[in-house]
């Protein structure tokens, strides 16, 4: 049985690197690609900076979430890493689940102090973005994948459930789609994990629900920020070139590069 470190080193070549937020082609919020004349991508502009109708009122995503989104990797769709993320939940958990768990464990371990800085204190709980497919907590693919590594399993809590029948548009903030689960939320500093950030609406809405329920702080840590090939077809684009750099788990993209 390979160790977490051995799995990570074996697979790190498939991970796309996350460019520093200090680059003018990087969204200051989700760290995805952006036109240099803007500070944020269009998706984050809609999701984080504009009002959304919730229960008959216009609400905004919590401002404290805006710069607490830090993906561990980037992933080009299509690519081998994208295939891992797309198929681990469809019958290939045994093959690819350990890769997701090794990445999550390594990233959390290497950046413990930085995550604590964002949260205003040490991390006290891990959570996952609840599935909208009706899975109970223990059957969610990401929960199963992360639970392969005992330290992650020990920190995971059943904090939220998806409210079945909820319906909202892409790039919309809708925290009412989630209700509190059985694990206490109030006063905790939480790292909210998801496998892949596409529009971010589900993760940001879940983060808002955690704050609504009294969390002391929330960071969103997607395992991968998805970039569609059709959006960046040019391999010489600086964002694509940054993605292709050798993956360094010690790199924290919200800091000035050395």
C-alpha cells in the first residue's frame, strides 16, 4: 500500500499549477484566467459583486469570501487530471480517490499557517460542498475520497445538507439551498473543500450558509480550478503557460512570487 506522500509524488505531474494572483491575467478572486484590463473574471463579477434574488430580496455574497478562495491546482478540460476529477465519482473511486485525498492532505499540510491567516486562527473543521444529487453525507464521492486518509477523515464534519428541489441559475448566490447538518458550525473556522471549481456558485453559496449558521470563518479550497480549452485555446497564452509549469505544492498563489 503506497503512502500519501508516494501517491502525491507519483501523480503530481498531472496537476496544473496555479499562477500567482499578482499577474494581470489572473482573477483576484477565483485565480482563474482573466483579461488584463479587468481585476476579476466575468463569473466572479456576477457571483461575488452583484446582487442575487433570495427569498424575494436582493442579497450579495459575503465580502469576506472574496479573497478566501484558493484552488490547490488548475485543470484544463480536457486533460488527464480532468479525467480523474470527472470519473472518480463514476465508478473509479478506488483508482482516483487516493489521488484527490493525497493532494488535499498535502496542500492542507503545506499551507496550515496561510490558511490560519485567512481564517483568523487555526483551522478547526473540514467540510465538503454538499452534493446536489441527493447523496447522504457519507456516500458523497468527495467525502469517500477524502476519508481514505485518516487525518482528513478525522477532521471532516457533516456541516451542511443540500435542500432538495432548490433551483437557481449559474453564477448565482443562493445560500438558502443549504441547511445546517448535525455537526456544530457556530464558532468554527472551516476549510470548505470541493473537487472542481467551474462557476463557483455552489461553493460560494455553501460558504454563505456556513457563515449564516455562525461559522467564525470560511475559506474555499477547490482541489482544481477548471479552465475550458475552448476559452483558452492558445497554448502560448501566459495563463496556459503558467498552468504547464512543474507543480510545486509549496506555492501559495496569493503571495508575491519570490
